[in-house]
C-alpha cells in the first residue's frame, strides 16, 4: 500500500538513534534556520510565530475584559499612552473596542489556533510519524510559512492606519464590512481582506503538501489503518482546508471589490445581497471550526493512549468519526444563520444536520473514556492537558446542543452563551490540546525536557482560571447579555450582571498572567532543560526512534512498520509499549523480545511484576 | 514577551497619533472653486480694512420647526423646559439666522491665509449641535465636545475632504480634527440621534460669517476688490451676490430668501 | 446564590416563553445528565486507574458492542431533540406563522436607532395616518403583533429577551416577525448583531399596554410632527 520512494536523508549512514550533532550539514545558517525547507524547522518557525500571535490575541482580549469588567475606567499601567483614536485619557473608545473584538477573533482563529494546529503539527509530525524524509514539496512548504509571516504582520499593521483596524467582527458581516461609511473604517478593513487572502494561499499550499505527503510518502508497512489518529485528523483537516479556504478567499475578494472598485455583491442599495456573504463565509466557516478542532482531537488521542498506556479504544470508529465529521461538516453551515432571515424551512434542515454531527463527536469522547478505562494512567503534563481537553470539550459539545435546537437558539444566539460555547471548544478544546501537544513534542523538537513541576503549576492555574473566565459566561448569556457590546450597563436588565463581568475580567487577568509561566518554561527549557533522550514518553511512534531533535532528512534508513501506533501494554513484550517499527519474532510461542533500556522521566513499568 | 507586546502597542499608539489627528489626503479636485491648500502655510494673501455687512432676509412665515422626541434620552430631555425643536428655521424680524455667508471668489489667485490659532468649536449639548451652522478655515483645528453623559458619534460626511466617524461615549470628552480642503458645506451627523445635524463651511480664508438669529452678518478685513459673496442655508440652499469694496469702505450685501414652494 | 448564577432562563413575557423554556429545560436536563455521567466517569477512571506500582493496563482495542450502544443512544437522543424542536421552530419563525388579524407594525433599524411605524387608526401600514416613533415600541398585551423588519444600512438584530424573540434585520429584505406579549410592563429592545461603533447603545424601550392605555397613547401621537432623519 505504501509507496516506497528513494530516500534523500543526509544523515549519511548514521546509526539508528545516533547523535544529532554527529551528522554533518553543509547548508548555510540562512538555509538551515530561516529559509529552510526542512519540515521540522518550518514547524518550529510556525510554532514561534503563532505563539507570538497567540500572545497578541491574549493582550487584545485583556483590553476588552478591562472595559467589560471596569466600564469607563481608564486603563491601568500605560493605558494612557494609547492614542486618542483608541482611548480617551485611557478609557477605551467604542470604535477601538469593536476593533478589539474583531482582531481578537481574527488573530486567534487565523494566526494562532489554526497555524498552531495545522502549520506546526502538520509540518512537524506528518513526515516523522509516517516515516518520510520530508514533505512531498519542501519548497512549497517553505513558501507556505513565508506567506503566513507577511500576512500576519500585514494584519498587525492595521492597528496603525488611519481610521483604525477592521471593526466588523471576525465574521466581517457585510454591509458593515463592505462600506466604510457604515463602520468609519476604511484602510483597516482592506488590510483585513488582503492579509487573509495571503494567509489563505499559505494554508492551501500547506494543505496540498500534507495530503500528498500522507498519500505518497508513507513508510513500508504504514497502512492507512496503522496511521496515528493525529495523522488521520491532519489528513482530513488538510482536505477541509484545501476545499474551504478557496471559498473564503473568493468571498473576501468579492468583499474587497465592494470596498475598492465599486462592485456591490453584498451592498443592497444597488442590488447586492448581504446574506450571500454569510452563506459564503459560513460555508468556509463551519469546516473551519472542524479545522480548529480535528487536529486537536487527533493529537489528544495519541497522548491519551500514551498516558493511559493502553491501545486507543475503538481505533476504527475513531477514524470513521473523523471522516464523518469531515463530510458532515459541509452540511451544517446554516446553523450560524438561524436568525439571519434565511428561509426558516431551511433552518429545520440545518438543525437536523447539526444535531447529527454531534454523534461522531460523542463517539470520540466515549472512546477517550474507553481508552482510560482500565488503563495505567500517568499524569505527565501533556496527559493533564489532554484530560482537560476531553473534559472541557464535553462542556463545549454539550452547550452546542442548545444552539443546535433552533427554538432555543432564538434566545441564546449572539449572546454570551455562544461566547462561552465557542471558547469551551476553541480554548478548552483546541488550546488545551495545543498545550498538550507542545509539551509532548517539545522534547523531540528541541532535544530538551520542559520542567514538569512548572508545567503542572501552569496547567492547574490555567485550568482553574480558564473555567472561572468562561463558565460564568453561560450565565451571562442566559440573562440575555448580547455579544460584542462595549458597555452592557446601557441596558437596565443587564446591570445586575456587572459583578459577574468584573469577576470574569479578574479571572481573565489571572489566566493571562499564568501563561507567563508557560512562556518562561518554554524559553528556559530550550537553554537549560535536561536532555530529552530519544523517547522520553515511551511512545510507539516512529518519531521517537529518532534522536531529539531528529537530523535533517529524518530517517537514516527507511523504517518498516509492523503494527499500529497504539500497542501499549501488549502481552507480546515485557515493557508496556511496542514501537511501530520493532520486528518481533514471527511465532507467538517465541521468547519475548528483550526490553530496551529505559529512558528517564517515566516511572519504570515494573516488567518483573507478576500481575500480568 | 509581555513587554514586547506592550512595546508594540505603544509603538502602534505613537504611529496612530501621527496619522489620526490630521487627515492627509492627497490634493485632488476641488469643488469649492477657490484654491485649496493642505498645509497650514504662512499667510501670503492680502488683507485690508474693507467691510461687508448685510442681512439675510426671509419673506413670509417660516415653516414650523419639527419637535424632537427625546423621551428615550432622559439626560438630554432634562436640559429642556419645553419640547425641544429642531431649529431649521430661525427667523426674527424678517431676518434668517444660521445662514453661512462667505467670499466665494474675488481674492487674488494663490493667496493663502494661515489658519487661526484658536480652534473652531462644536458642542453636543442636550442632544443638539451647538452651533448647528458654523464656519472654519482650512487647517484650523475643530474641537468636538460632548456635554451629554451619553454616547454621541460624530460622523462627518464630506465629499472633498476625508470623512471620519468617531464616538464620544461620556461627558467631558474632546476630540480634535481638521479639514485640509475648502468645502461648503461639510455635514455632521450623529447616528445615535438621527435628528442631530450640523454643517460646517470650510473655507481657505478668514472672510466668512454666520448670520445672527435676526439675519445680520459682518465680514471684516477685506482687501479692496470685487467679490462674489455666497449665502447658504441648510434648507433653502445657496444664493450669490457681487460686491465691490474699496479701501476702507463698508458695503452692504443683503440676501432674500422666501419659503420653499 | 444570586439570580445571575441560575441555570434557568429569566422570567418570560410572551407566548413563546412556554415553548422555548420547555425545550431549553429539557435539553438542560439531557445535557446535564450526559455531563455528569461523562465527567464522573472521567474522574472515577482517573482515580481508579492511576499508575501504581505493579499494575499493567488491560490490553484491549475496544468493544464493538459498546460502540454500537453509545452511538445508537446518542443518535436517538439528538434526533429526538431535533424532532421536538422542529414544531416550535415552525410555529415561531415560519413565514406565515403570524395569526390572522395580528396587529401590523413596521420596524426599521438604522445605525443606531429603531424607528417603529404604527398603523394609526385604520390599522394598516402604508396609509397617511401612519406615524413613526424613534426607539419606542408600544404594543398591547395579549394581542399578537405581526411586524415587518427592515434595515436602512447594515444588519441589525431585533432582540427582546423576555419575549424570547430575536430576528436579524437585513438591508434589502423585509423579514416578518411575530410575537404576542403576555405581561404589561416596560422592557428593553436591544440590537444583537454588531452594527458599528454605536451597537451597544442601539436600544429602545418596549412598553406593553392594556388596550385602553394603548389607545390613549396613540391619540397623543397622531398628527405630531417629529424630527427624524
């Protein structure tokens, strides 16, 4: 099944598991670390870029939370330095607030979560996990990163232009976004469009690469049903990106034409149709939601199996669930538009399809529980984050049922209930999985271990404050608190909610502060972390057979794959893991393969124990 | 890392400060007719001691001004003892107030006049603009003030100049903007209170006035010459007349409006 | 516990309250049970199957029977929720859902005001005795209202929380929306769709009158010339 291709690894006869520094490499610094075609370097580049934008998105959220927690009060600590177009004597202005709302969403979705999941781990993991030397199109891959960077900085530049940054929400609903007369924002809105067109191109190049690589470059024996779930989910995600991003780009080009050359696709005075934008945007936007969660699900599956020391429960149904989500994800976009004025009969259809898509998600949750059942659960930092991912995704998934039921959505649509829901999916879900994945593969990326102790401190602070921030937002929404409003106290019926808003804001500041621990741990471990060894988590994946960090070209000899990635606690071997590429004696009666030397970090699994 | 972001924010702040206050649009076509200058250059244009005075007459009975329903803006309604009206027509003793009168042409070509140091002021008080019609010079600062404890947005919708749309959510706020081209008139509106309308006559010289409630106006400091004078009223539109002013002379130029058919 | 920490919807004031609140409460119970079961199982597993010396995980790849059971149960539950929702959705939102003889109103949204046009004495919109009032919605208790939503500029959203009604107003479209208030009193109408920098201030007061009160109010309004745009 897998295609065998000539290997171009430059590790030149290096022994399996040898020292990374021993291999020679005559590329210049620039080719090696800046304009690199090595998927691992590109993955790390994406990681650094998107963590920076994650931080920026967080800062924007803090500014919003200040206004909501302490409406009309001047910003503390340097807020007075903001220009009069953003804040008056330190008090955030409504137009700046709408820009904050818009750009928080835009940066988090397009420049933080999406590149973190797809750009970072798609790049880093796919070739390593399938036993390939690199991506199928390394130069395309480099282009993908070097398009994302200017797109990000272009997006950032919008804050500095006259009229302020885009202020029509991350969904950029026309006509507000299409005509500067309505928003007061001219240049910022155009910058938003151009930046996302460039980013779309970057994503498409990445997606083409992932799909081709997974189809073509799997090592011998790496059948489709021996792929790790992380790779399966990245594969389906890449298909979604490839099909969805062009829709967004097309819609944005139409929007840009409306803004600049006088077309009126979305401007009703001359016959345009605002709902067309919503249909196009959400036709992209709902697959995008799954782009933002599927890789998280896949990587969490890998980590949960590892942490539970147990094969993943229902591997096949997990794969089928991923594929089902990939298909059903195209038929549910209308549930974002129940209140839009779209024909209500259509609403019924979308309600049914939306409720159905919760089934594969539920299957995945049950399978994660099944994986932990009768496991031997190790609470390493990535596992903690993965467990948090499951428990928070459950909340996000269940709260989604409320808005899928269209009559209930009439009430909670565009309220904080939605804000709570989407943050339970994107922060509680995606971001916890990202923390899990970063801490899990950090040793492979940098060859160093992150501090376990500080990792746990960061986890617990994040987990507690995260819930303090987002759980009460359900209550805000149930009281009828609209989204995206600058000052809820304008409404008498929302005034009694101010203490809750203040509580949320203070929790949000604590949540933000807790992330400093992660940043410090990330940076200091890079320089001062303990050496990771090849396989600190005792994982079965092919990447863990390589030195940390793996050399350019990855595998010195093409690995052969004998089994799936989740053979933990297999009765065939003494230790509780069985790497995908280890050849076992063919007959079941043969003596067990000798145990390999145990790297540190994990407590020894007591192979001599008589209990099994 | 946090500090880096702070730096970026501060940097962004500095940048937008540079671009936010003044609109720097490229010089384009000018519908006002007179020469338009972007930079507040030094005065080269001639001045003198000629004076034009006059009265804007209004014949007949002025249409009734519509009342404004401010019931949903208690803070504004409280500032009125009777029902507030939208003062489109201010007529006293046959004179029409709130008419903008300015020298449309006749000044030497290329004459420039430095804008005054004192800003023009528009105040939002009781959910009305004060004044509702005013003149200002190209490059002169316009101070926009909010005396109401509620949100007003100020949307300038010029055709020649660069427009803006800003908000003032609380009382006591002041924002400054300028216009860099001649434009008669620049409309201002508040979208929170649809009835709020103001108009600014932006001209490139200091020879303009707004008629008093009984229709009187005075333009001073003119050099000798023959001038086209235009009057503009928000409901009744423009009228022009020609006046020749000699050195030290004081001339009269009246305008005659009648109710719209 | 403060009322804002409640999981119940705030008191309603229209005929939609019963239907929507019932559905909401039902889903709350279902998801609440699912939530407790799943999270409890998670915690139990984490404690019970934590790593201890001498333990080894059970080597299993899953159970088809378990998969079939939880897939079927989940599918049945969500399909049931869908069926339970469809009727209410139709009764509230269908284009022809408004009862015959409902009182007509024209609601025009613009940045950042609600202009409500009342039919005047003849009970018809589009006749000379119509009158328009800024940001004041007056209706009669227990009398169904069939409003048409329009927008002059951008998308707004008509939201009266106690009535459980929300509908976007889209420029270029005339969208019908109906409701029947059941409680006399004063409420607030808000805009629920980001419509620009004054979005947060785009509110109106809703007054639900008795019929006599309403007639009196209409009488004070008819013929008044007011300034709007």
